[in-house]
């Protein structure tokens, strides 16, 4: 990810395209959404697990259960600095003054419990969807060329993003 724009180059008397924009970091904590940067890199890895089961109890009566777990790991590197034309040079060179490394670990978890009952051509499914819970852990480290300016870690508590919900499904089988 590069934040570039055309810029006038007085050494060659023309506009030079693709010059990395100047930027400076927010130095009082985590990287805010409005913060601009000169160039960076974003990498993530996501994985999930879903397990479902139905336990036969009697006849056409069954207990149902499922669990879903999703994880996402994000790694962001941002560079801040300025583009200058060095003495004797004829094009802009980017000089990084600060680097920020952000790490984010997100977890989502939910599940379902319920039952299934069949009677003749009718099948009844009743389920309760458990709350969708979300957990965030994030870390940021901002440094200049010599020292670490910011090194913060934050781990939130589980937060509910969707409440409990109930579903009732009635299925009729049509035979020829």
C-alpha cells in the first residue's frame, strides 16, 4: 500500500508521478482511523471451526447443537516520513522517519441448541441461537529511527454483537 501522488520536480522541470506522500504519525496511542501514512503492508490470516451434531433420543425426536468459532489475525505495518530530492539528485526519494506495527487478534463465537420432532408428514425444528460474542486484542508499536515511542496492548472483554434469538421452523412433506 503506497500513498502516492504526482509532484512537481524542479530538478528536471516536470511533474514526477508516483511520489510517496509526506506523513507523520499520531503519537498518543493506537492508530486512529483518520491517520494517514506514506506506505504500508497489510497481512491477515483467518480460520474457523463449525461443529454440529444431532442426537437421536426417541422415534423422530432429536436434540440439536452446534458451535461456531472464527479467528482473524491481522498484521499492519505503516511507514511515515517525507519525500525529498537529495542534493545532486533528479528524483524524489522517500525517507522514513517513523514505523508503526499493529497487530489485531479478533475472535467471534456463537452456537445453537434446539430439538427436532417429526409427526406424520410434519417436521418441527425449534432452535435457540446463542449470542454472537466478540473479543478483540490489539497491540501497536510506534518507533522512530532510534527509540520506541508507543508500545500499547489492549484486551477487551467479550462483547455481544447479536442477542439471543429463537427460530421455529415447521416443515410439511408433500407426497405424490
